[in-house]
């Protein structure tokens, strides 16, 4: 018998697959204090929670028999993933169950904002019949910019089409064929900000998307633009949004998420142009039921040794089977992340080549780390080590793996090539005895760079003085250079410069560097994680 504990309120309908399983002994005990949970968790093979139960490292370590933790929802902030992974415990969530709920909420917010419904409702409830001050705008023939056309963004786009809106869509993994199926015109984020009457966000919060709508972007928008964010707080800079509303650039904003929640006291709430809800995107009866059903079925599958799809961590393999491959995992993830950060255009194909002695190993776990590093730059925690192949397939990224014993002078060499709609990027790395992980090749240029921290990568013409100019400009910006590598094929030709710096280079400094004669491109690379 598998013993399963449900420690947060989940309906019997949602738990049906576990209740009816003759091999499952189900215990429902909600509202447990920390000490109570610690005292009993050691008896259970599985734990099901929503957001109330805090599954800390202490709880996980006390769960001597735990094999799987299920979260009836998307976010797993209340679960210590590192502790679970260290113990070889799978963490399962339910990312699909709230898709329609969140899409409908975002569109409801859009309509409410366009027609001032909450403001008019509030005034009428207070006894004031005001028809003069709540003139709205129609959605018909307006341009809607959808930033992030994944599951939720695509559903929002479908609803917008029914309102005869023209849709511009940005997604780093969307193909032209898929865009045409949805009736979307592919556009860059910059084009959306310049042309859209309404902009809605449906992306995870990553280093790339943090404050992607900020003061410089507001300055380029149409006067009277309206903003919707039901994705993640922090995508829109709230201070910049406040100023843009006060300046008349933004006619209305609809927010379901904030940088700090609860958002009571947020200055934006004082503005009459704002429509706000307290993070209700997934708060429908259907969504709550769907995520419960999904996670209960997944947990049952794990316990019975069947296939599962929504794990958010990686159960570590036995050390004796993993020892030879394990040192390469972090390097693989860094190579994938590097390739993502120095490429432009939609990623279409990833080729992974294992050369040398490593070719004799089963390299699938390493491939998962590489794929995760590549895709997580855009998808953040939506892609993990277990769902890496599935995430690549869902984004129409072709994965090709090959092995060879020819390793170009290295005992082992891990090479990846990324084909995008615009270009072909190649990076390679190895572990050097006594020196650790190294990036040894970028786009055909030999380098010897540490895959850690903040890097500045410049593709430039190999001529006297250019390195000095870059160093001077960074010094003037108070950026300390820790390491420097230059790779070239012939004197006076093209070259690659890789600088290790002590902190991330501000974008205004990057733009100045891009303007230096002889520099072809500059990439601000973050390999801290």
C-alpha cells in the first residue's frame, strides 16, 4: 500500500484517482502546524499540497519514505526544490489546468479596462449616476500586442480575434506557421510597444523579461495605450507605469499581479485609470478542480512506476552510475544558456555532439541539462530537467544528438550548435584537469573562458587599440574586468573577445560599446546560475 497525505483542502472529486486506487491509503489532514507535520510525514510515500503547506527542507528530510510531492497548482514557491532533488524526491505540479481560467481573466480585465466597468460600477454602488466620465474605447479593429504566445497567450489571441482585433504576437519559439494558424502577425517586442493599442503579457519572469516594459519603452508607445499584466509582477516596472499614467501616455492599466503581494498600499491603486484584482487568474472552480485532478493522477502514476510529464525537478541517479557524467552537468547547462544569450531569432534546432571518452557514456541526463539551459533563458522555470525534451518539442525545437571519439585534442568535448531563424551559433566546452570547466570555442574561435558570472562577449575586427577602448569605457563605467580572452583565426581578421566582469554591464554602456568602430556585436551574458 502507498500511503498518501493531503495536507491542504482539495475536493474529493479532484482526488478521485487516489480515492479509488486500491493500492493507495489516503489520509486527509489539513491545517497542520509545523511540528504536527514533522511528526507524521515520515509515514507517507507521497504528499499533496496547495499553497498553504510549507514543504521546507526540514519537512522533506523528515519524510524518510517520501517518493513524490504534488502541488495542485503551478507555482512551487512553497516547496524546497533543492532539498527534494537532493533526496531524490520528485516534485509534480499542474501547469495546464488553469490555462483557460487565466486567459479568460486576462481578457475580462482587458474589456473591463477598455470600458471603465469597475470604476463606473463603484460609483453607481455609492449612489452616483455618472454617464459623462466613463467613456471607453472599442476593441474592434484595435491592435493587440501579445507578449508571450504560449498556452495562455494563444487563448487570449483566440478571444481577441472574436472581437475583430488585429494581433501582433511575440514569442521566441513561435514559428510563422503557428502564427498563421492563430491569425497572428509575428513582431518584435519593440514593434509591439510602438504599434499596439493594447498590450498583454503572458511570459514567465526571467532576467530577460524583468522590467521589459520600463520608462524607455513607455516613451515610444502610442499615447493612450492600455496595459494588461496577468502573468508575473515585475514584468512591468510599476514606478514607470505610474509615471506613464500620470503623464497621459497610458490611458489605462489592468493588473492581476504585482511585484510585492499583497499589494495593499501600492501607489498604483490610487489611480482611477487602474483596474486591479488580487492575483485571481487561476481562481475559478474549474481551474482549481482541474489542477487537483491533474496532480492526483500524476502522483498515482509516479507511485505505480508509470509515465509522468509534469515533474519540476530531477531525481538524482545513484552516484555510482552518475559519477562520470555528473561533473559535466553544470557545464552543459552553462553552454546552453550561453548559446541562448548570444543568438537572435526563433530557435529552430539544437545539435549536441559528445566527443572523446564521454561518447561511451549514456549522455541523456547531460542533454537534458543543455536543453534546460538553452530554453530557460526564455521560459524560466517552465522548463526543467525532466520535462526538457517535452518542452523543446512543444516549442518546435528539433533536438539532434551525435557522438564521436574524435575530440580535437580534448579528452572530452561537449559541443552544441543552435540554428535560429536568423543564424547558426556554435559553442563548446570541456573539463580541463586542474582547471575545471572551460568554454573552449565560440563560433569557431578558440577561447579559454570560465563559464561563470557575468561575461561581455564582443565580436569585433582584430585591430590595434580596440581592446584598450573597451577597457577604458568599462573603467569609466566602474566595471572591473576580472578575466579576458581573445580568439582569432588570422591577424587582422574577425575575432571574439570574452571579458569576465565583476557585475552586469548596464544597457546604456552596452549601447556605447556597440557604437565603437570595429565592434560588430556585443552580448551581455549572465552565467551566474
